[in-house]
C-alpha cells in the first residue's frame, strides 16, 4: 500500500461550557486535594457537560468546526465514524444521531468502541475506507461524556476524567501528495480488560437494583497497573509508528499523546526521544477526555499554529481494553 492515501482537511472541537476545578471536589464531600491531583496527574480542571450537552451534541459542535475548516458540506461526507465509550443510548449508534443532526444524507455512520484509543482506531478505519474506494471524505469524531459513567463517590477515578469532543475531516490524497497519514499502528490485549472497565450494565449483567446498589455500572480502574501498561504500550506504539513511516524521533515536529496523566506523557516522550517542548499537553485543562483527547489537542495545536502546513505529528493513545495505537500524519 502506497501512502499517503488520506489527509486531514480540517479539525474542530466541541467543549462543554462548565469548568470544574480540583477545588470543586470538596463540595462533593470527596477527600481529595488540588495538590494531590496535580502532583499525581497534572490535572487542574476539566469541562463537565450539562444535561443538554450530550455526546451527540458535543460531537456535532466539533464536527461543524472541522467541516467549516475543511470546506466540506454535509452532503459530501461518505462516512461518519464516531468513537465513544459514552453512547447517548445503547441502540442504535450515536453516530446515526450525528448523521441526522448534521444532515449528512449520503453518509454511512457507525460507532467505534475502543475507549481512549478509539479516535486513532477510527482514523485508521477511515484510511482503509479510502484505500478500498468506499469513501472519499470521512468525518472521524471522538466524543465523550465521561461524567455520566464515572463514580462520583470514587476519588481514585472521578478526579481524572472530563467531557468533550474533537473531530477531523479526512479526504482522499491527491496523487503524489506529500501530506497525509504516513503510518498507523493498532493493538489490543483483552486479557487485561478488567483493569479498566464497567463490570455491569451491558447485556451480560443488565441494570438491576443490585447493579445500582453496588455501583458496578460505573468505571472501575486499577490505577497503578493501568499506569504501567500505558507507559509501556504508548512507548511501543511510538516506535511502531516511527518504523512504519521510516522516521526517527528527531523527525517529529510535534507529539500529540492521549491526555490521561502528565507523568505518562513525559515517560512516553522520553522513550520516543522527543523533548517536552515538542509535546502538546492540555491535560491540565481537560483531564482525560478518553477518545476525544487527541482530536481536541490536535485542534488546539492547529489553532495556535503549532501544527501547520509541513508539520509532522506523531499521535499515540492507550485505553481500556487494553487498546493502544499510533499514527504519524504530515500536515
Ligand atoms: N485524592 C487523594 N488521595 C487519593 C485519591 C485522590 N483523588 N485517589 C487515590 N488516593 C489515595 C489512595 O487511596 C492511596 O491511599 P493509601 O496509600 O492510603 O491506600 C494513595 O492515594 C495512593 O494511591 P495510588 O493509586 O497508589 O496512587 P498513584 O500514585 O498510583 O496515583 C493515579 C493514582 C490514578 C493518579 C495513577 O495510578 C494513574 O494515573 N494511573 C493511570 C490512570 C489513567 O491514566 N487511566 C486512564 C488510562 S487511558
């Protein structure tokens, strides 16, 4: 396969208005502190969606910005891929709500469930659709309302997450173009699923009084274990993406990692031999927005001029599953 096949024509983000700081957890009666959260994670504040700011609402906001930047009308979109761990309802996919909301009448629409790695998975699937000729223009969105699935009584998880959406419009590359996806890598290990999961609330253990009582439909996480795997897997994924594009750490202008924890980001950058001044970090302002985190960061980097024509970006993610993956894109 000769790359590039697909390039990023536009990016956007959709972020809830309300900001919740670390200090605001005291009002919930949680025994935590701003100092603890900042020291362990780098997070200072996160956005929290209101009832009307649904996963679809935030996705549409991000998508409209990306489509405007790409100068793409709804009718030109061939496929909508929405990655989310927080679907607005279980059937049908939230992607079809987005399709209806945007009026993208010609588009196929489906959700991807790969947790924090979902947007990288989605971008890779989109590239595949272009390779086979099924699609020319694909909207890839990560939208997450994590506040709806975290346990607000569990200080070891609820302080980590935030809400938001990010999007990119991918278009088929012109022959001999230099810009576009240069490499992509995806992996998973389901033997470790129970280190970061929602035990109940699905078809296997449906909602019941018991489930509500034991709070087992909320996110549960073995933080230390997840931390170790995240560093190892994201480091591996950086190597694979660099190998795939025949590039070295020095060739990368900007690293845009999944924003879960600044210590994980620092360890990943060190492994890839990329100095921190080339790493985009916004986890302090958003917390972990799961699969929305990379496209939100990318959009901010575009807006502030850190990603511009000619920039080579390495994106790398890790999440529940476990899933992990990476991608190098030249803009
Ligand atoms: N405020 C205050 N104390 C807290 C706390 C909070 N919000 N959350 C946990 N603690 C306490 C624990 O109860 C524990 O207390 P104990 O020693 O009395 O039992 C202590 O802090 C240490 O907990 P531990 O879990 O070992 O801390 P840690 O240094 O591993 O940091 C995380 C915890 C969650 C920040 C860290 O493990 C992490 O970031 N893991 C990865 C999470 C992640 O990014 N997940 C998403 C991947 S996509």
